[in-house]
C-alpha cells in the first residue's frame, strides 16, 4: 500500500516442539487486525494462516504450527498484514 507505514517481524521456530514464536512491531495508525498470510510468492496475496489476537504494536505470541507452515515461513512464502479501516487489504 501507499500508507507509508513500516514494520519488522521476527519469527523463531522450534522444530522439536513445533512452536512458532513471533514479535512484530509497526507504526500503523489505528490498526484493526493483523495476521500471517501464505503461502504466496512475493507480491501475491494469500489466505490468512494465523490471525493475531491483537494488531497493536508490539504483537507477540506463539503457537504450535504444522511443518508445512514452518517450511513456507522459512522459504519466504508468508507475509504479515496489518489492516485498518481505510486500508482493509493492509496498511503493511
């Protein structure tokens, strides 16, 4: 989008426990929802994989995920979207 917003997402995956942890920071004004999407090549859209419980920065959490989701994440086939009322497809 042309929102001018920026953000950083850091993910860590523990293959033994299959737990994915994240910390996402952003400067989106009035965020409504945030989620992890995939799988998708860069620039393409994809379905929601993990809806985050909050969109307020910082977004932190963890959950057990499938090996397939973890592989998609490691192969850069996922992205984080932060949605607003004015930009429902994502400010980021």
